[in-house]
């Protein structure tokens, strides 16, 4: 049943949505969920913000550390090959990745950042979650992830942010104080 779900939606997003405009922008969108962008973004909050913004940056770093640790454990545990290697008749974009597909680390990171920022700046929530969802869709469009990889990434990203925000904020505060950030 999951295989049919994945195949249906990857063919819809990767095949039926395909056009030259999306081909050119999906690479840029997908990069916003990568380790470089999300790390630089979080570090810039810490380096350039006031005390509260620095604290939010620390919360983002701790949440992403948690979520990406879980992502790497699951990737190695499940060993799911990427769609561009497994699904016939889909558009590939000459992307060669050496790690596994499940779950999507880009989606996890973008939803983690979106959730941390939404918890601290609720008025931005809709924009932030649309941004994160667009990154998740880009991963399917580029045939590097199945829809279920993205769905689990959403749960991991939001879940990690909520766990840190609601259960470990005191520890984040202590870390921030230890680094003299607040």
C-alpha cells in the first residue's frame, strides 16, 4: 500500500508537474533544506541577533542536532535506495547521492527550523511551514526522495523541535549561558 502511495505521488510530482521553470528553481529551493543553509541560518541567528534571537538560534541548533541524529540512524537502519535508482520512467536530474533515502534530511531540517521559529514567532507560522513544505516537495520533484521519506521528515523535524521546546528549553538556556550568548 505504501509502495503504491509513493509511486503514485512521485509520478505526479516528478512527472506531471515537470516543466522548465520548476526544473530551474527546484535545485535552489532544495538547497534551503540542506545542511549548509540551515546551519548558516541558525548560526547567523546566534551571531547577529539580540539575546532572544540568539536563544532561538541555540534552540534551532539543538533541535536540528536531535533530528539529524535520528535521521542518520534511520537512514542506516532502513537502507532505502533513492527513487531515481529504483522507480522506472521518472525524471532524473543527474543528482548522485551516496546515502540512503529514508527519511528526508532536508525536509527534517526545514521543518525543524520552521517549527522552532513558529513556536517563537507564531505570526510567521504559515509562511514558515509553506517554505518547509516546498522544500519537501522539491525533494520528490528531483526524485531523490519518496513521499513517505518526506512525510517522516516532517514528523521528525516538527517532533524534534517540539521535544526541545517543551521539555529541554532549560538545557538550551544553560548551553546558551555557558557560551555567553544570553
